[in-house]
C-alpha cells in the first residue's frame, strides 16, 4: 500500500492531520524509502547524493550500527536504573575523545533535551538563570531552548528575547557588525556588554551558550580568538560556558573531534545530539565533576529512554565506527579539498561571496556586488541541484547560505560530483529571479 500511495495523497493527508508548522523540503516533495551511506533513494529508485544530513553521520543505515541496534533490541531494552554494559561502553567511547575536565555524562534523547538539561544544570550550579547567546543561534524546540534561540524568537512567529536571555550580535566576520581586523576581540566585547547589562539589572550570569560554528546562522565560523576571550569574560562574571555540539560534534570538524577544540577552550558543559545515534534518537550532556555534583542536589534525574541499552549500543558503535574507519581524517581531507575547490569556484562566479567552515561542515554565502544577500538565487540553486540528484540545504538569517554537511563517509569523488553540478547550475541564467 505504501508504495502505491501517491505523493499527492500523502501530502493531502499531512495537510489535514499533521501540524501546519511542520514544513516539507522542496517545491515538489520527495518520498525517501531507503538510505545507503551518503545516498538516499526515493520511491522510484532514484538515488540522491546527500550533502545535507549530518544526522546520518557514519552513513545512512550503516550496517554495523543497524546490526548493533537490532541485536540489542532483541535482547533487552529498559531504563538506566539497571546495570548494563552498553551505557558504560558509550560513556567510555565518548570520554576518550574529551578533555579530562569533562568527565560526567547524562544521556538524553534529543539535542533539545540535552540543551534543556544543560540549562537546568546551570541554574542548579550557579543559582542564576540569565543566559547569554548569539544572535540567530538555535538550540532546540523546548520552551527553554526556544527562549535562548534568537533564530526562533527573532524570526517569524517569535516575540523577541525573553527577560533572562541576552543576545549579542552574530559574530560574523563576513557580513556582520564587525568585519576585518580584530573581529574576535570586538565580538567578545559585545559579550561583555551583555554581562554588564545583566549586572546592571542586579543579577548574575548563568551561562554563555554558543555553537563552535553557528549552523542555522549560516555556517558562521567564530572569529579567531573570540571564544577564548568570551569564555574568560563569562567566567570572570561567575558564569558557565556551554558548547552546543549538536551539529558540529563527533569528528565532523576534521582537525578536531569536537568544535570547541578548534578554539583551545574547555567548556563546562558540552551538548551532543544528532550524529551520536546516526538517526536513532540519542543525545548526551557532558559536564565537569563540579557542575555534575552541584546538579545532584538531592532531586533525582530520571529519563525513561535516555541511556537505554539499545540507544547506547547504537551510540557506542557510531563512535567506534568514526574511530575505526578514520572518518574524522576523512572529514578533514575531503572537507579541505572541497573547500579549496569552492574557493576556486568563487573566482569564476563572483556571487559566491564567502566560502567557510571546517571539515565536512561548510557554507557558501551568495551575495551581489554590494554584499546584499541573494536568497531567491540560493533557493534556485538548491532546487536545481535536486534535479541533478544532489540534495543541498539553505540557511542563514537571510536564507542565502548553501550548507554542506553530509554523512562523513562522503568521498573525494562525491565532492567532485557536487562541484561538477554546482558549476553547471551556477552558469545558468538566474540572476533576474
Ligand atoms: N542545537 C543545535 C545547534 C541544533 O542544530 C539543533 C537541531 N537542529 C538542536 C540543538 C536541537 O536538536 P533536536 O532537534 O535533536 O532536539
């Protein structure tokens, strides 16, 4: 029946019975029925190269990951109040990749839950609830996460920053408030301004939360020196530092396993999501012993599904696969090749104003000669790439950034294919859109 159900029927049913705020990708939506590595396959057997899905981290339906989940599911799945080897195994795999200061884990089921728990930890550890976050940051879909996500509350349907959220300008060195020299320091000064404003209200700083590369903001790399300076200022004010690694973690950055390591800082709390379960709902919060001890104030933290044996079997196999198959190295090599070639492409096509990112987490920003964003053209390119069997996504506050964040099994040949069609589409006549 499913194979016979036409897409039009599926769309009509969704319209009737699924929430209207759930969106669909592409003007003509696709029905995907299989995944295989860096490819997804639709109901007609058409294969698409996936440059978007950073959840299918070690490849769609990775054989070993699927098998680990299936085998554990057939044995037992229950909550983490019983002893089980898998939860310890996943903890060990993760801790091996982290600095020794970050030594305590809590497992949850989504990136939103991870950030939600991180903010609860901040409140318990500091007694403060004021949070500093970046403009156009996104940290999740729960009440608290929306409250710290300028991407949402400053966008359609939002009503601005809540009283305890303090937003500093997007630290974008290409088209942001500060460009050119000393941007790291200048943006760190903007964080200081928020600290001062919290103090003026007679309150203290709870935490500073940011992604190491701001994804929804348009793959914005933090300017050199910014994060270390911002951490220094936040800590001087008694606040904690959270690195949201929901998109950037688990080897995608290439040079480092975690994004914060690119900036030589050690956060107090790290939140991990998307890639950890390779599509299975699994996420985690890692924190320092001090934060964990303060959070354990007598109230039990119970999470029905978090850290269950099936999720942990999957998570441990994901991390083992990254290590065994040297996928961090692959992200570095393929990512650097692709980034260099995209730079070359920008010489040919001046609408490519900026190419940025690390490893297999890149962004291409499309602008006119005066650096005005070209949203319609960006959308056109993503749509045309689909016609050539390549999935790409767009983002950024002005919807003019093409994001590249494929499964990190993405090969140099995949990168070449992407470049081939990108060059073809960029040569089309779409400027008048
Ligand atoms: N943080 C970041 C940086 C994210 O990109 C997302 C999801 N896009 C989340 C948190 C929330 O994760 P989830 O959708 O798994 O709840």
